[in-house]
């Protein structure tokens, strides 16, 4: 005697390799809530379109919009499908314009992931100095 694996009903009249009765194959679509007869127990949607729509929504939700650049130490954000450095984007929004090719954004406290507007400063690319300390006299000065 063949019985349904889920509810225990007799399914010996069915000749195919089926392990569940018709009642146990009735499922509810995850997207629209409509009842449908599933041909296997893994089915979650009443049609292919709903499965595709659900998977696209799920992927969009998981898509990263911020990532950390391990090589350079900057946060990057995704804008219109392109990854750009977050501090440059924040400064462009603050200024209300795109940065010019000869402009850099400097982090005042030298923390590359502290992207508050108060910590960012625009400098000319050819005047972007770094501060060093002399090993002999311990005096701090700026170099190119």
C-alpha cells in the first residue's frame, strides 16, 4: 500500500512515482496568495512570471550600495550603476556641482572613512600636501 508522505492518505491507485496526495500538492503562491496545484513540493509560485518577479525583487533588496575599498581605505557607493568614492560624492552634493578634474577632497582628520562634511576639504590636486614629522628635531611640516 502506497501512502502520502505528508498526511498518510492512501495513494495506491496512482501509478506514477508520486509520494503525496492531491490535497497535499495544493500550495499558496508566495507573491499573489492564489492556491495552485504544485507538481513538486519545492514549488512556491503559481506561475513562472511570479517566480521571476519575486527573485528580481529579492536580488534588488540584497544588492549592495556601499562597500569598503580595502586597497585604498575609502568607502565607495553605487550611484547609477557606477562605484564612486563616498567622500567625493558627499562633497559634490554639498557644493551642488561636480568636482573639477584638478580638485581633490581631503580628510582633515586623516580618517578616510569619516565622511562628514565638517571633516572634508577641497584642495587643488597640485597643492594636496601631506604632513610629516622630522625624525631629528620632531618638527612637523607639510610636503608635496
